[in-house]
C-alpha cells in the first residue's frame, strides 16, 4: 500500500460518514436555535420522539425508495400508491373492526401487484423507470379518481392504534417504523438478496455475469418499495381515520422520499448507499421542519430554503466526485 | 495426461451480431487437468466464444457439452452451475464493494439464511492466501481502493473460489509484474493438479510456452490452427496473423523524415507520474510500453490535459503547454484516440459523419453552422471518411453498427480534420481485425510522414516494436528506459517489469 | 463489454437496404388523433376549432421544444412548471396594473429565466448534482419564491398589452380567417429552436454530451457551456410558455403546476431518448400537440377525468415500449 | 390462482366502496336548514357580519377565564390559495385590534393532514398556548388531533369542521348548500326556461364543494334546467378556458354555474374570445370577477364564502379567555351574496385581482397595503 492509494482511500472513508455529518449539523442548528430562543422544552426526549413521529409515513416510504434507488431504479408511483392504499383500506374497513385484517391484506397485495408491474415494465419491457413509474402513477390516480365521491368510509378505532397507540411509553407507529428500518437493514446487510441489490445497482452486467438473476432482483426491490408505500398508506389511514385520494400527493411523498434517500448519501445511479443514510435523511427533514417551526419561518420562505437545502445536501456528496452527471 | 472425456466441449459454435458474423462454426474442448491455450488476434472471436461458454451470450448454432451432456446456457448462472468460471479481461468487479463481497458476489455464504460476513471474510482470506504473502490483499478493503494488479488478483480469486471444473482466464497477466505472474503460474499448476480444466487466453508466446498443453488459434471467427502440443512461437504467430509479417508494419522513418521537437516535457509529474522528461518529434512514431497501470495512459492523459501535470514544464512547439482540459490541448494541436473507443471515443447513437465532425464542431462557435465549420464541412468529412476507406452503408447511419476498424478510422478522421501537431494513439488496434490493423499502422506512418508527431501506447508488445521508431518504457509512473528500433521483446519486458531474469 | 466482439469482424457492411426517409411515428399518431377529433366534432375543421386547439397547445409545445434540449443532453428539467408560475406571478407584481410597463417586464422575466437556467446548469455541471435533484430543488425554491414575492396574492392584473401574446387572434387573414398570436409565437420560437438544435454546432454538441459525455469531453466539447445552454434554453422556453399562459388565462398562482411532467411526456411521445443522445424539436412539438389532442378528444367524447389519467399513463408507457422495440429491431445494442 | 384471488378481492372492494358511497353529499334536511338560514335574520350588530350569528345557543366559557396577556396558537391548513391568503391577512390584522394578545403563534401545515396533526401536537406540547385555533385541512382526518387538544385547552375551529363537538365553538358561514342554492336560484331565475347550464367544478370529493354542487343540481332539477355538463377544472384558468371553448364549439351555453369563483373570468373570456355574448354566470367575490362584472354588466351573482370568518376566531378566542360567552357549539354566520345592486360596494380597482372582496377588512389596520392593495 503506497501513499497514493492511501490518499485515494481516504475520501471514501469520509464519505461513509457524510450522512452522519449532515445529521449532526442539522441537530446542532436545531439545538442552537432552540437554545437561542430559550425553548429548552424542545430539547427533551419527548420532543425528540415528537420530531421522529413527524416523519413516520415519509420514513416508511423512503425505506422502500432506498431499495428502488439502490438497485438502480426509481419509483415515482409511491405517492399515488399511498393514496390508493389509504383509500382502499378505509373503504374496506368502513368502521368495522372485523374487516381490518382483510383490508390490510388487500392493501399489501395491491402494493405487491403495483411493485411487480413496475418491475416487469422496467425489466421485461425495458421502459425507463422514471417513465414506467410515472405512467403507473397516472394509472393509479385515474383508478382512484374513478371512485370519486365513493370513497368515504373510515377506519375503526381499533385500527387507529397503529398511529396513536403507545407501547411502553413509545409510539407504536415509531416502533413499526423502527422495525421496518431494522428489517430493511438486515435484508440489505445480511441477505444474499441484499447483496444482490447492491451488485445489480452497481453494475447490472457484472451482476449478471456473476450468475445473479438481475431481473428478479429489480422486480423484488420494486415490490419491497411498493409494500413500504402501502404500509405508509395504512399508517396514514390510521392516523387520519380515513383515506383521502390526495393524501399521498399532498405530502409529495414521491419527490420527498427520493430527496430524503439522496440526502442520505445513496447515489441516484444505484449501488451505493444504505438504509442508515436514509434514516439520517428522514431525521434531517424532520429537524428542518421543526427548526422552521421553532424559528417561525413562514411557509413560503420555508419552501425556498427546503429547495436549497436539498440541492446543497446532495452537492455535499457529489461535488468531490469526478464523474460527469447530467 | 488427459482423461478420455473432456470437461467441456464446444462443437460448431456459430454466433452473429447485427451485421457481423462473429463465430463461424468453432469447435473447442478442454480436458480435466490440462491447460488449453486459446490464441488469436484481438477480435478473432476468443471473447465471444468464452462469453457463450459462460452464458453471457446465447449461441446461434452448435452445442456446448459439459459433464457429458449437452447444455443450453441462457444465463451466466447456468454456466456457473455447470462448473464453469471465467476471469474476464475487463474487470467485472464492483468498485464500491469489498474484496470479499466481490469474490462471493451472488453466492455469499449464509447461516440461518443470513449472510455470514465472518465466514465470508475468512473464506476470502483463504482464497487470497493462495497468492502467497508477497501480495497481501485485505478481504475487507473496498475494491476501488486497490491498485490495478490487486484488482486483477481479486478477479482471479473470484474464479478460483468457485471450485469450478473449468476456469477460463482471459489475458490474466496484462496488469501483473513478473513476480505476480509467477504467483499466477504457480496457481495454474496447482489447479491443473487438482484436475481443473483451464482455458488460457493470451497472445504472449512466453506464457503459452510456459503453461500450455495444447494450443488453438482463432482467426476471423474460425479455427485457424489447432495443436496437440506447443509449437514454436512463430508457427502460432503465423497462424494468428495469417500472412507474412514483413509488409504488416509500415517502413520506419528515415532520419531525414524526423523533424523538430514538437512536444517537450521536462521533469513533469502528478499524482500518478514522476519526473517525466521526453521529447516527441515531428515525423516520428514513439511507442510506449509497460504493464497495465504503469502510467502510460496517465502520461497521455496528462499531456492531453485530462488529468494534468501538477509540476514540471511542458512545451508544444516551443510554447508552454500545461493544459488543464482536453479542450485546451486540442486547440493547441494535440489529438488523442482513446483506448476504450466505446467509453471514451464514440458517440454511438450519432451518425458516422457526426462522429467524424465532433471535434471540428466542438472547436467552432456554438451557434455556427453544423454543416460547415471552419475546420471542415460535412462534405469534406464524408470525402475524408471515403479516403480512409471507412465502410458503412451510409455515412449518415449510426456509427454503432460499424465494425471496430471502421469506427477507429472515423475517429482518426475526426482528428485529421484538425491537422494536429501531435496525435496520441492508445491501443489503436484493440478490437480490430488483422487486415484493418495493417491499415491503421500505415495510416499512422502516413500521418508521421506529413509531419505529425505520433505517440503510440499499446499493450501488444510486438505491435509497438513493429510500428514505432523509438520505444519508451514506463514502470510505476516513471520512464525507465528508451530503446531504438530493433530492440528485443525480452529487453523491453525486462525494463517494464524491473526484474532481473526474464525467460524468453 | 460486448462491443469488442460485436464489431470484431470487418463485415463489408452489408449496406442497409434503402434509406427510406424515416418519419417519426408521432406524426402519424397526431394525424390519426386529429381525424378522430374531427369525426367526433365536425366543427373542428372550422378555423375556430383548430386554431383554438393550436392556441391552447402552444405553451406546452414551446415548453416541450425547450425541454428536449435538456433531455437530449442527458438530463431533466423539473423546474419549468414553477418557472411558469413565477413568470405569471412575477409579471403581475412588476406590472402592477401599469399597461405601459409590459415592454420592460417581459425582458425582465426573460432575464430571470436566464438566471434560473444558468443556476441549474452550474449546479449540475460544477456541483455534480444530478439534474433530477437539482431541478427538483429549483422547482421547490421557485415555487416558494413566487409565493413569497406575492405573499400568495399577486398584486396586479395582467394588462392587455401583456396578454396580447397569449390571447389575441389576428383577424382578417385570408383562407383561415384569423390566426392566434400564440401560434405565431410558437412558429417563431419553434423554428428558432429547430434551427439551433438541428442546424448548428450546439445541437450536435447536445447530442454528443447526452450520448457519451466522456467521449464528448475527450473530443474537446465544452461540456459545461453546452449543458448550461441546454438549461437556459429550457428556462427561456418556460418563460415564453408562462407569458402565453398568463396571456391566455390571466393571473393565478398555480398556472405552472404539472407542466414539467407534461413537457417530459410530450418529448417522450415524440420519441426522445431519456438520458440523452436522441431527440428532435419538431417531434417534441408534435408530441405536445398529440398530448393536447388526446385531452381534447377525451373531452369531446365525454370521457371522465379518471379515464384521461389512465389513458395518459398508458400512452406514456406504450410510447416508450414502442420506441425501444423499434430501436431493438433496427439492430445495434 | 392468484389472479382469481385478486378478482375476488377487487369485487369485494367495489362492493364495499359502493356501500361507502351512501355517505353522500346530499342531505335534504341540511339543504332545507341552510335554505332557511339564507333568509333568516342574524343576531349581532348590523354591518359587522363577522360578529353576527344565527340562533341563540351560547357556549359557557367561564372555566377558561384567564388573566391576559394571551398567547393564541393557530394551526392553519395552509395559505395555498388566494382565499386563504386574504383570510390569513384578515386574521393577522384582527390580532392588532386586541392589545390583550401577546403573541399569535402560526403554524402552517402546507395542505397536509399529516403535518397538521403533528403541528397541533407540537403546539399543545409546547405549553405556550392559551387557546388553539384550528382551520382543519380535512374534516375527518383532523378530528382525533382536535379531540386531543380539547383535553388541554380551549379550541376554536373554523372554516371546515371536525367530527367532534369538543371545541368551544365551530365558526362557519351558512354552508355549501347555501352557496349552491344562492347560485342555483339566480341561474334559474335569470336564464331562459330549459336553458343549457354548464357546471364548472374545481375537484371532486371535497365536502364543501360537493354540497354546493348537489344543492345547485337540486335547484336545476326543480326548475327544469338542462345541465349539459359537469367538468372539473382543478381551479386552473387555462383548463377552464379550454373546457368552455370546447363546449362552445359544440353547442349553446346559456348559463355557467361555478362551485368556486376562482376561474370565473377565464370562463367568461372563453365566450369573449369565441365572439359570443356573455352568459348568465355565478362567480365568487374575487376582485377580478367583480371588476369584469362591473365593466361588462352581464347577468351575474357572486355568492360568497366570506373571508371575514377569519377575523371571528380571534374575537372568539379573546372572549373565551376572558370568560365571556360565545355562540356555540356552532357559530353560524351570515353568508351574503354580491348582487348587481350591491356590486358597487365591493368592487375596488385598487385591490389585487385575487383579493376576496367579502373580507370585512376595510376598517382593519394597514388596509389596503397588507392585502396588496394600493
């Protein structure tokens, strides 16, 4: 190992901790603002939980989006799938606790179906993932709108435990998200499928040459992505008591989940990144939100700054690379 | 030595790509415990044959017989399951993943369904230890952090770890120095003893002599010759080239033809280069030899401003020439034909004419007419392409359907339109068939005769020896030797590897 | 990887059988749709019918003609929708009910567009942020900026001098009775962009950097300058579309919503290759007209909005599948 | 097998959604009640509709009595359209009239239910608020959060409601049916019998808008008008104009009914640009429509969903914290229409085009500058 290679490997070490660096920066700003405004009650564990609680749906969606992006694809249909999941679950449950299980099953099945279709379009029909999932989004939106005026329905109180329940002093939803995150981490880190996701995202030809069925990996990643979105839809239905057909789009979960994933250091072309970066990204987003709320920034200025922050955060990773991007 | 039934047999393999018949009924076999060398010029069909064997391509006709039965490989996984492992010439490593992860790509050891990282690293270390302690590679290093030779060794380890019955090695020594080569040769011997059938692709005669039990030579997608023993090198070479070497290369430059210094570099260096001093003259073809990763391409890129020198002095025709981007270098009169045409040379979806016009247009005003640049009009370019005998259905067809030689000539045309002072050729004949090669050599000589300084980088040592007027050898980022025309291959290798003893 | 062997044999290039002038299928689709519209509504062949159609399609067509620059160069421009909003809101703020201010407000908006394009280009080229993210950030930022500037309620009306471009029809033209100014703007802007893309070095450079940026760089193409120009063209087209839309329909704060995806869709329907290297201005304009024609047709035959979404989604996917299929069949990898 | 299962499930799904459909926006009792309220007389001072109310049921607020100064918190669904912008400006100005208010903490949910729930959570956990005002993004979704807040402090809800009676009061004008009735009856009275009416809607599924449409359809049916189409414009001017142009190409339109007036001018321009006389139209109190109306003098009515209702929550909050009774649990306020007779009172070319004239803001501090007027 000579000096040149040492110099070369140094940046890649730093890079691995960049999401943590960003997170620390956001945290510091938050604390500084809270202290300077004398709002120490925003620095308690309860406040921390409430910050995390802000982003359950985004977190779930982003975990799924991480799979899609890592495998070298992308999913623009998540927002509409979230709406569809929320609407369908509340329509099926319609206040009846007995329908909870069937509703959850239908919604997850629907998610799996959407993911499969996305994956098939991308692998078998070789449609650019952006277009494939955008098309899927439009189709879902159309199907949803054709039910317009017919959705209604609401989830039974029992189902609201998902969003509002507290177990051992912690919000149940936060525990579910934690479970999803840890599950995703285990899958990515400790399963062959997880390795395959990185390999296929890193270089599809290499992965294929190594004997990996790349199409299956892409499809499976999309199924996971859609399942996560469906779960987020269920969570929102539970939180909002009913599903409305604009719930996913009004939260801009498609673009926000992508933004969060790339802020977490996963590169858009795939093969590099990970779930903890995404978690950091989600927390950063929540912190930004809380910082803005604390500082009383008005909604429009908030938007401006959010746009700049997304670009700046991604630039933070990208600016050192020599690769040409378009 | 060979047991009666072959470990792998390929019979009458044919394969076509749009517009190209790559294999025309090739048969090939390998028995357990033997090394069967597969020789042939670049583009003779060796890689295609091996990609069919490994399931990357599907054959059009013929049969692959493994373990006594006919197999149809539709996916590399099928080949792997049939016990066939391939060490590819282009690295198939994932730079962002660790050595161990790359070695066990797609078949990570698991425990209770979960990847057992400890076992994977342990196993990786075991495989890597085959290379001995001379070349230490840590199992948990990220591949991007390794040098080229180590990456090549990882690539080899990946194939070896498969415990395959057949291992294909596609030019495995291109990046290795002598000591590393010896490690590899020892490994081949070990594998042989274990009864593994090894298909060894190379065009280094030395390695064939050292390792092979049998030799097959491919040419133009057909079996040109097949030997059950290892014949004299010149027999193999003749079979590969298919004609006398005499008129293959153009005549060297006469002293009168060599003119003034075009490029002079003094004590220049950067991250990958140290203390480079050289002069390139008009009318002269200067060859650069060295192992992969020795800094030849880095030198070309430094002169071309792609990854510039950070120290020293460079002058082009007497003017300071430390360029910081290819664009500046091109403006000053330097051209470069990249080694990886597809990645760095061609814009594949554009027409042949557009590819030829690329630089002429790039140096003209953005709002200027695309069909008539100050350097060339499209009509002139089409004429130039015709003069260079670029064969295409039409010059307005997409260049990606053309053969490698024609593509290369289109890139040459790109530079001719600018009449550069210095033209750098990197691997000018890679992927080009024999007849077209001679055309490229003669083209280089014609350019030199017209007063261009030519810098030629090639991993094909005989080619550099035959085509260059002068030979510079690089090792580890430094220029280590200068040879005049007529030097022996052995002396060059000696300088390139820095070893004392070299087998002929 | 495969190239080496693919191209190995010096096949005497069995010349491709006859180079028939290839017509982009989008034109046939557009023609078929127009026939269908006429069948469902015979009034469409009247000047008011087709001129209204062209007038209404003009903003999207202009936007697509600009977007194709970025797509050919290998990127996306998601910021155009909010730039349209900014143009309309900003014009309203700057005009402040003063009809005489139009002459400088329009250039001012173009200057803003220029700045947006340059920033997009700089961020992508030098900060190496993928355009998808860079222009997404720009989209959010501009939208916020438009609202921040106007506090959510733009101050002035758009005077007739400003609305001239998007609203007025020039009467008394022989044969066709009248011609909308918006159509003239489309023709002028479209031919400019056609010329720039298909007749100048810039156009070829755009194709080159979208096709293979590394090769383009090694051939001396000024990557950054070309890329920035692409974003500038796209931004300027968005400002133009904004002026037409503001003229067509007056002030509102969400004029631009959704236009970015429609513009990309139009380009894709026009056969553009996402991630760069292939695309044409006339085909993108035709793509925009096709998209508008689809909406109009679905409107005429009284299909409800949900069906329209589904149809748009399906058409988008089918267009890409067909293009891929055609290319694969045409050979090459 | 899987396909079968999917088919079965989707059948079940359609069945259950069909059932859910019964929750329609067509409630005859409510329709009748609102029809009555439109002509009823409100309590309270004349000329100040923002403190007027129907009925006489009052909420007892003695238990909330507190010494000032007060911190009032406001969870806003968003300021994402011109109506809300005018309203929010009204509210800020109203605060200036009350020296006993120390601070108004405003949190903007940017149109997201999810975010608004978190916002309300943050506000009540912040412990700073003496009273909470909520303008819910969606009725059903915000109910649990509001219920949670009720347990901690006095809550005042306005604009859209919540499905709970726990807030001290819910401030709103007469309602969607009322809007629909006013507009529908005007069309019926002014268009020829059997006239062709085009109904322009914003988006489907929004309760306030659905009730407006259902009320109007009732009236049209009652009076035998011919509804030639019901189109969704998404509040987009360009789309509105295109839709109307397309309809005009195919036939005659006598009247245009709109569930919200934002794009009324665009609809009118479609007639102008097609060279046709302007129809009978229903708009809203947006200034650009009023200006056009004044200039062209067509037959029109502008029912309103008055933005002055944004002043009332502040007034109510102060009263509640002082322990004074307020109308409750519902505070229904008048919902006047602007007619040809009253048009001159509201039209004002100094105000921006998207300003909502029924703002009751003319005497508020900083008028007109804060509203963007000159």
